[in-house]
């Protein structure tokens, strides 16, 4: 036996070497060392917290039991320290992936094998697709790229995205990051994108997402008020009815692994120090399975800038007692130990926070040893910026672009007749403008000029040096170009110098002299003039809508890395536009009686306050929420829908009269799973071009002082070929979507006639309490 040992073991060594080399070339990402529980480390590999076979809560408990107070405190911050004693490495919690892996946070760095990542359209554009499967598909791609970058040592696994604040005020610089003004659309986006990011593997997480900024947060810097000092005065009704809706959906339906509290105060209490918001609502009622993180330095901000507590230790103790688990910023690392020494906080309170953060790290597999053994451990540089990923970014832009006006119709252009196109405007050849804020480094760009260049000969003129457009020096050359081309495409609008984090807009008009450029060019154009707008927030372009020389208007939002290719495909009809506005386009005068600091959603007649969003504002608009045209025509008919829907009551409440107030049933007293409201529609494409169409169903509840005049209750996107008809079944969740919130913040289902609107058809359905007879006694 001994005689055969030597040759076979050396052969075995060669075999091992080959295996290793093969492994290295196959997994270039093996650069990353295990975060903890390295199987080669004899001191830890057998400890219970490293044992993959044990339930996670047990492993977490074991680990916490081994940590000293100082070690625990050092784990309460985004830049969590290493615990060398237990072979646990340091970890940077802060990464971002709003619409592609981003390098806004310190956790992600591009370079080396990872020069860039797929840059999807900004969220407001993607929202305009009203396509929930697209939102989830983008999340899947982004998390593939995120895992690949993590494996390569370039990124973390905890992403503080998406931003699900309702786009309350059109001036908000970060409205572009959100899915718009409708709470249900925002919540559906949140749940879909989070599912895409976090994956679908039970309790395990592909990456951990985070819904932010909780809550009633959507002001950056307006008229001397900034987000660090803003106290949002919000009614219980608006919180329940509007601001909390997306967060609740994100936690309950999206099962998000994290929620971030905001900088501002809500009704005098900083959100990160409010136990009612964090401990009671997010964790208690919605049952967050994950961690609550502060916005970056929120705790320091409420101590230093808001002077909410008199000592730093009280600020630290208040945060943790309120339910905060992780501080983005150094504050908790600096002051929590003293807070314990002063008996403002118990060590068990800190354990409670660590349970939540460590749980997420374990669900991510960070304590499972070798990262390459993880189900996504094989992802590497070859999985980033793949042709398929870039194609999805292109597809998302095409689905999100909105056709606002098409006179004649003049669109689509024809590559046969429009041989020469003048491409004019400050955004006509932009690249990084197209990805908006909270972006990363794109794989590559196609600018509008380049995109249009694929269809026609182009004559390019900037018209304005930049979006500020202070001077008219370049107008003459732009006018000449329009005079000499078969068609003119003006690409104008905004960029991050006008709307961004720290930067709210002052008004809604095009900046500087852009409007003048547009009108002068349109007046001189030989062919049709097409206005393409790039912006996150709405722009008052009533002048262009009313100008007959401007044939068509297209809103591209911030369309991402492939934006120019998508714009060109839409303009030349290779793609049929199907996007719809996820927010109201208000006229400039709307702002007259509307301080940005006023949070109320409902109008007030006494002071001329107009109210906010299509749900409550009834004045004139430039374009309404949901507006968006197509090159074809869609006709809806209702095939079947109930005229009466019974609302069965929970037995315990069938007799009392607390349930019925103003003829409305408390949602918590209704048997919601026994209620069904299904509508069968037929959607017909009567035109000659295939197209995708979003069916939006709005409901007008019975009149009452708390109800919005209408609200979106369902939406569904379908593809219908030319001259074809498709059936569409829509189920409306009555408790969630036909309910309204009373002035004490209680959600009730109003009884009586609800009018459902689908396009221009209307259907009335009467909601009736199933045990009304019993109650009448
Ligand atoms: C358009 O932008 C691209 C990419 O930034 C640049 O290479 C090109 O020179 C620009 N074209 C014109 C006509 O300015
Ligand atoms: C029922 O309503 C009446 C009138 O609003 C009120 O006075 C009474 O206390 C209520 N009864 C119960 C059991 O809540
Ligand atoms: C929604 O998006 C997905 C992913 O891009 C796409 O496959 C699907 O066709 C879209 N749905 C419609 C109706 O356009």
C-alpha cells in the first residue's frame, strides 16, 4: 500500500492545482475573502453562529452572547467595525441601487473588473411604464450586478433603495427618484422592485433592499427651509391615506429587509426618535422582518441641528429605544456606550438592535463562510453590463416614454420622408443627464443625437449652452438648422443643476430662455417640430401645447443609458409609445397659494389652498395624471361587472354601531378575504399598429368630506396587436382600494355607490353591508 501512496498523492496534488486554477479562472470573483466564519479558521468555524444548519435566530443569539458592550456599540453604525477576536470583518452597510448599482454610497466603488453597471432610466420614467413585471425584472438584473460586484469586492449587499416617498409637490428635487404621486402606484412599484432585488428564496436574501425615507419626507431645500430642520405637520388622515401607504406595501407585500427613517420631524418628533412610527407601526403593526436605519446622520442632525435632546447620550438612547437598529453616521458609535453608563439605555436594548441587523447579514449568507459557495457566488464581471441587461435598460426607456401631444398626427416620423433632421437643444446630445441622480457609472450611452442619427442625417445645434439657457447667442444657428431640415427635434428640459438632492425647484417653467428657443425654432422649422422634454418633475409647457407649430410633445423623463436610442425608436415609430404620466403636470399658477412646507393633501377653500395630486386637486392642469397617447387607438368595454358587492362583517362587530359611522364600515371590521370585485373588460386596438396599453381604473367614492374625488384602484398593462381584442380580468381589492380614511386616520369602506371609471366609460357598483339588517335594530 505504501508503495502506491507517493505517486498517487503527487498526482492528487497536480489534480488539486489544476482544479484550483480552473476554479480561479472560472470564479475571478474569489478575490473576496469570507466576511466571517472562514472554514479555514479553526477558532470560529465550529462556533454555533457559524453553523449554517442552525436556525438563524439561534446563530444570532449565540453571536450576540459573545460580544462585549464596546464591540456591540461599534456595530451600530454603517461603517461597522471588525471584531478580530471572532474573525468578523468590518462592513460598510451603505450602498445604493435606485436604478442600477450606484456609487453614491461609500459601499460601492467602480473600477478594475467593474468599470460600470447597467444604468436604467430614473425611477419616475420607469414608473410611467405602469408595468409591474418590468419593475421586478429590473430589480432582478440590478441584484445580479450587485451580487457580482460584491463577489468581486467592489460593493456591499445592503442597498438603501428604493425611495418610496409620494411625489407630493412638483418642485421636489428628488421627485425624479420616486414612482410618482399615487400612493398605490408607489407602493406597487416598491413591492415589485424589492422582490426583484431581494429574490425569491424563502428567508434568504439575494441583496437587502430598503424603503426610504419614512415618513412624510419630500422637501430638500425650499425658500430657506431645509430637510434637516423641517417639521412636517401632517394629519393622521394624510399619514394613513397617503404618506404611509407605500411603506406599508413595501413591508407587508414586498417583505423588504429594511426601512430608513428620515431627517425631518413629523408633528414635532424626529422620525428616527419616534417609537410610534418605528417600534409601534413599522415593526409592531406591519411586522418588518429586517432592520431600521437612519438617514445619514439623522441622529446627529436631531441633536446638533434640531436640538431635540439636551445631551448626545439622550439622542442616542432615544433613537435605539424608538426602534432604530443602525445609524448611518458615527453618532451611535460615539455616544451609545455613555448612554448605557448613564442608565439612559440598557444593554439589552442594544441587543435588540443587533438582532435585527445580524439577522439580515445572516440571511444574506455573510456568516456562511466561503462567498463562492453562496447560490449567487458565481456571479462576476461577465454578469455586469451584459447585452441582455443593457437591452432591458433600453426596453425600460421605451416603455416609460410618454407621448403628450401629437397633432395631425405628425408622429411617427418617416425615415423615408424625413431624411434630414435638425436636432436642437441643451439636452440634445447629453449622456449623464439621462441617468439622473443616485446613478452609477453607465456601461455606455446613446445620446438623443446619436439615436436619431441611426434614422436620418442630423444637423446638430445646442441652441443653449446648458439648461440654464441664460443667453440667446446660439439661437440664430438653431433657427437656421430648423429651416434647412425635413423635421426638427428639440430636446430641452432640466438636469441635476435644476432638480436634485438639496435642490428643489423655484417654479415649473422651462429654465432661462429655453421657452423662447423652442418658440423661435418652431416658427422657423420647415418640417414638423417635435418637442422632447427631459426632466424628473413636471414642466408647465402649456405654451407648447397651445402652439400649433409644435406638432408633438414627448416626455422622456431621465431615460437612462439607452435613452437616446429609445427616444429615436419612438419618434420614428419602431416602437409605439405606451407610457403614462405618474404625476400631475400643474400650471405654474398652481404654486401661487402653495408653500412647499404645507403637507395637507386636501384643498382648503378658506385660504385658497389648492390641494395636492389628482386625488384632491381639481383645478386646471397642463396634463393630468395618467395622460399618455399611443400611435394606435384603444377602446375599452366592460363585459361583466357586478352592480352590487356585499361587505360581510366580522361577527364580533355585526351588532355594535362602532362599525358604521357615516355609513362606512371600518376596514378592520370587514371580512376582507370574503369580498370580491372582479371586472371583465375587453380592450380593443382599433388602429393599425401593435401596442401596449395601461388600463387605469379609478373610483369615485360616495361623496363625503374625507374622500378623494377619485383614486386609482387598479392598473394593468396589456399588449394588444393591431385590430385585435383582448379580454382583461381585473380584481379590485375592496378593503385596500375602495376604502377611504376618516379624519382620525381610520380606514373605512363607504357604503353606497362607487363610480368606477375606465377611460371614458363608467360603471357604478353599490357596496352594501351584508348584515345591515341586524345592525338596524
Ligand atoms: C455628442 O456627444 C458625444 C458623446 O459625449 C460626443 O462624442 C460627440 O462629439 C457629441 N457630438 C456633437 C455633435 O457635439
Ligand atoms: C351607538 O351610537 C349612538 C349614537 O351615535 C351612541 O350614543 C351610542 O353610544 C353608540 N353605542 C355603542 C354601543 O357604541
Ligand atoms: C412589461 O415588461 C416586460 C419586461 O420588459 C415585458 O416583457 C412585457 O411585455 C411588458 N408588458 C407589456 C404589456 O408591455
